[in-house]
């Protein structure tokens, strides 16, 4: 698996996300968001070293139920899930090292360390 560059449309239902097996990073944001754009390079760098982690990019905004179900308030928000259970969360990450730490925690929870 690799980094997803385009936003998933339509967004999946919360039950679908909760049912995903294995480690997954759900990225909430918007294509016009400057913070989201700035996070793409460090996120790509971190995910490149973890090809066994699924990445799902979700466009968030008014009327978007999935983001509300995860209590997303700022973009980008990265939610690190293992088998549907939240293991870590980063809001507006700016460097690959911080993302790497969360990925390591996620992989440890998934038994992939």
C-alpha cells in the first residue's frame, strides 16, 4: 500500500472504517487547505518507509459525517487505526519524524514492529 494522493469520494461510512483490518492512517483535510498541502511531503516521506500501512485520504468539511464521528476540528488530522481502534492522532503535523513516531506506535499495536 502507498500514500493516497487524491481524496476518497464518496467518503466511507464509519462502520467501513472501523471494520478495516490492520494498520491504517486516515487523513482528514481539504484540497485547498494550506496546512494540508504543507503536510503532504512529510507524510509521503514517512509513509514511504511503511508500505504495510494503509492510507486513506478523506475530504472533510461541513456536512461530512465521518470527520464529525472522529471529532475532527482542524486539518489535517491524521488518525492512526489498528483494526478500527484509534492508536494515535496527529493534528497539523509538520515533520516526518513526528509522523514516524505515530506510525511506529501503530505498527507496534498491530504486531508489526
